[in-house]
C-alpha cells in the first residue's frame, strides 16, 4: 500500500521536476561556465624579443595621456615600469596593460606619483577650458530647454488660475483649489522632463525624483499630523457636519461656527471669544448641533414632601407650564417621578420650545419658576435637606436654642405675592438673544475668503 502511494506521488511530481531541471540547467551552466580572462595583447610577430615587447608597451603608453610619463624596460620577459603618474589608478592601469602583452612573464611596478603643483594645475585648467567651451557650444540648446520648460510651466500656471473653470468642475472651493494646485505641479514636472530630454539628461531627472521620493517619505513621517489635518479638511469640506452660525458642541468646546478653513474650524464661544480647533480633531470628535432642529427640550427637577401626592404635583406643574405661551403645545409638557428620596419625592418636568422664537435658557428659567410657584400655591411643600442634631444634656442652653432655631422650617411667602410674581414671569420677554449670531455674521462679511462651508454641500 505504501509503495503504491509513493509510486502515484512520484508520477504526479515527475513532470514538475523535469520542468524545473530544464529551467535550471541553463542557469547552472551559466553560473559554472569558466570566466574568460582579459584578452591578451599580441605582439607582432609572435614570440617577439624583449625589445619588441618594450616598444609595443611604449607605443601603447604614448597614446594614453595619463601614461605618457611612464617608461618600460623588458629583460627576459620581466617588464619594469618607472616614471611618474598623477594618480595611483593610472599606475595600476599601466601595470595591468603591461601584464596583458604576449610574452610578458611578470611586471615590476616602480611608478611614483607626481605631486608637483604645476602638474596638478595644468589638467585642471584644461578641464575648465573644455567645460566653458562645451557650455558655450551647448548654450543654444540650453536656452531652448529653458524656453520649453517655461512655456509648459506657464501654460499649467495659467490654467490653474482660472478659478471659474475649477469651480465649474467641482463646486467645493477646497477641492477646486487642490485640483488647481495638482494640475500646476503636474505641468511643472512635464516641463522639467521635456527640458531634460532636450539636454539628454533624463538620468538626472530619475536621480532627482528618487531623492525627492526619499525626502518626501521622511517629511511625511515628520509632518504626519499636518497631513492628517489636511486630509480631515478635505473630508469635512465634502461632508459638512454644520453650517455657518450653527450652535455646536465639539467634544467639550461650545460655540457658534464662524468658518471652516483648510486647517481649523473657528468658533465663537458663548462669551464672545474665538476658538480654533484643528480639523483633524473636529473630524474625529463627537459633535452636538443645537441648530439643526429648531425645537429643543428643556427639563428640570423639583422635589415635594414625601407625604404629598406626587401625581397631583405632576399635574399641577404640567398645567403651569402649559399656561406659558412660549412652551409648545405639541409635543405637550410632561412630568414623571424621577426618584424617591429619604424626605422627598423628586419629580422630573420637561417641555419644548421653538428656539427661533424663544430663548432656551430664559424659557427654562421661567418654566421652572412657574412650576415651583404653582406647587407652592397648591399647598405642596418643597422640603429642604433635614439634618438631625444630637446634644449632650450638659450642653449650654444658648446652643440648644440656636439649634432649635436652625431646624425651624421657613414659612412660605403670601399667596398674593406669588401670584404677582408668576404673572410677571409670564409677561417677561423670552425672545432669542441674537447678539452672538450678529457678531458671527459680521465677521463672516469682513473675511469672506477662505471659508470652506458651502450651502450646496451635503450635511451629515
């Protein structure tokens, strides 16, 4: 059984092994093929004498500028090199050339380096002269390359400044600016490629782009927070979580939205100060928008005595809130028992107001006052915290009298005064305070540019 399984397995993998051997055979042959030595420089005729070998070496050295100061002598096939060269590489090159001559047994290298100042300056002057001569000869081509680069870059720059074109392509101003900048950068690169192609220096462009890629990667790690903030600005401009002048809470920061820029969201706090929040923080934050829905619910809690009827207290407080003009009838005010304490029953009251017609804080304050006065007028006690004090029999009498006075319940005011106060509360102005909204609109008019909030963009 085992032999059968092994035979079947070998039959299946045999074609794969054969194919692998066919592919690997040329590679193995290539790797193990003998490496041809450097070609031998033949002398004429073959088997020449030492003099002919020396003459051949001197003829070769005479054609090479860096080896013209090298002398060669040959004895019994041994070549002795002497003289001076400017660099050690030139001396090594002379030795390598002499060793390749047919009939040479070995090479004795006695070449010294020439360190004289005049010898060093002459080649440098020649190279400088050659450089300037080539530069003058290449000047027309260089001017043509610069003209091509300038024309292509100017064309891209001109198109990128047509704001109406980019606004037509994308209605979002931030995306339009980003597209224009990208288009301008692409044409700059196209111009550089065209100029370097005319100069036959495309290899320089490859090296430049490689270095730019490495530098860009390093800079990307260094400014990753800035890049994150930039991307968050794009996302916020595409899907806007608020409109200008919206009353929002971003995490624990509250205020009205002035504008959304490419870096930060600017709020005006409720006390009139400017607050800049990075867009990366805004994009990841929990945002509470009070303006999206004009109807807003207020709530408060009141406690009645444990001996009172809580259902009757709820009805009394709710009827008092219904009598207020600024409290919406739909949905109607409501109340329920929140908790039962040691000495009182806590009742939760809630009502709705239209923030376009009534100020939220004023409405809540007046509704709380109206419910409290109604409960007291109906005979419900709003107990205060009660503390039990225990005194020793030997305590001074004055301390006992003070303690007794401290636990004495405070008498409520006259019902007529409460009715007058309730009537005054109903007549009090609850109109919304628009001062902060007007300040925001004034600042938006002063600096209309740079705002990414658009009324046509979708709102999350």
